C-alpha cells in the first residue's frame, strides 16, 4: 500500500485561513505584440461581418422571393424615362409592391438592375415577387397586342384602322401603295409607331409574294408579281369563301387567256371611289360602262394596279387557279356562286336567282298605304354589285342591266365571248 503524506498539524486560525492561489503565468512577449492584437481584431471584425452579411443575404432573399401583395393579374404601364424611384411609385400605387418603396429600390440595387429596367406595358402575375417584377422589366416582357387586318381592305382603309387604334403612336406619313400590305393578325407592344406597323406589313407582303411567285402555275397569263397581286385583289373582292377562291381565279384566268373582258363589279367601284373602298350603294346602270382605268367592263385585261390588299389565300388562288373552263359565275342566293362554262347556262342561273329575289320580295314586301300614281314615273334603279349578289335585295326589283359574271343580272345581249 502506498503511504499517505503526513498531515502536518495546523492551528485553528491557520486552518481557517484560505490557501494561497499561485500567481498567474506571465503573458508572453509574442501575445503582447501589436501586430497580433490588430490581427485578432481584424479576424473578429471579419467574422462579425460575415455573420451579418449572411443574415442580410438570408433576409434579403426571403424579401425578394416572397409573394407580393398583388391580388390578381394586372397590367401596368411604366412610362418612358422613368427613374428607379418613379417606377417604385408606380408599382406601389398599382399595388404590385408593398408600401415600402425602399424594399424595391434595395432589391433593384441588389440585383444590379438599375440601368436595365425598361419602360413599357407589363402584365404582372398575381402575388408576383420582387424578383419576378424586376425580372419582367429587365427582360422587357411587354404585353403584345393582337391586331387583325382583314383581307380585301384598301390601303387607305387600313391606315384609318391603324389611326383609330390607340395602342399605336405617331402618324402615318404617307398612305402606302395599293396591294403592298399583307392582311394578317400581327402582335405589337403598346407605343409602336404606325409607320413601324406599315413597314412590318410591307415586309411580310414582300416575303409572301416572293414565296408564292416562286411556286406559281407556269401556264397562267401573269407576267409579273405586281400583276399577280392585281388579279388576287379582284378575287379577294369577288368572294370571301375559301372553297371558291381558286374557281373564281380560274374564271378570270380563262378570260385573260381568251382575251375576254374580266367584267368584275369591284373594279367599277374602285374606279369610282378609289381607296375609300365602298360605294355605299348599288352600282347604277349608267356606271357600268363609265370609262375608268380600273373598270374591267371597259378596259381589256387587268387594271393598272390592285384594287385592294389581298390575303395569302387569294394570292395562292391567283397563282394556282383551279383547272376549269368556267367563264361565268353568279350568286346562288346562299352566299356562294354558281359557275358555268357557257353563256346559256349562265343565263339560266341568273333566271333562278331572279326568281329567288322575286320570291323574297313578295315574302317581305308590305302593301302600300296609297296606290302609286298612274302617271308617275318610277325612279331609276341601280344594279347590284357582285358583293351584294349573294344577298338579293328585298325592297327593290332586280334591274335589267347587261349580264356580268360576278353579278346577278339577266340580259338578252350576247356575251363578248360569242360576239
């Protein structure tokens, strides 16, 4: 067994006194070096800053990524030349961001997007976060408005439509040439100038014409793309039915081949009103043979230029018409047309339409309050146009003007092809 050290006896007073603690060791000269002190301070500050930056990053990320206050999808216009504070005011006023505009400004600075914010019309989604809002404006994802230009309008009518549309800006400096615009559905952001719209429509038309001209039928009597547009513009005005365009084009192509006048009613109207497009009334009998560079009852072949802006379907029909021998067509009373090869067949179809018109007139007419005067003369009647032939007038008796392949008329005269 090990021996315990002997216990030295102490007096009671000595036993009550605490034992002396040994003195602390002296600091080394290295620990008291000022460079070490400064280094320790720097390390401490860096650690504090890192912890603070991490906390700030976490808080900022939560702030930027958290859902916003917007209760439903909303379109907001950011004006041009608006600064960061101005944009924050607009978004705050529209309810896209919270009332604290500094959060938006801080998020923009954190994302380094101050100089990348773009003006425009934006569609912000419901509960869009600050990150989504800023990203939408940085990428310039502005609202695209669909604008549809119908086929068969004149250039003047298209310019009027663009002028009435408030999403565009500026004025059209000059009405473009007839037939140089492609009717189509386009998408434009708000603020697009009207001249830019015209330029885009002209560019699209040139592209489509080049493509269709390259794949045209080799035996059509059309020499230039401009003549193709002219023929397509007549086809466009004669029918709106997709299943008839190629047959209507075939009638005119066959007439061109046989040196027969085209006799298209829309060319009469264009010769009378030009770019206005609509006459506003039926064609008068006196106007059928009225001289005009566009009146195909007077001139031979195609008119000097298009009478409208045809769509792609009519251009394709004119470039590749149906292979028929039809020379005439007349409205069938149901919105379409009946096509024939001979003038005798055409006259029979005209008679059917006249009978249908008379029946409609009898069904819809009301007895007059006073009988007409026996000595009174009836007013001069107007001849219906081709576009109206599909809807026979109920209030007027059909006129007896010379027959036209695009209009519902009856006649006793021989057709030009048989003279």
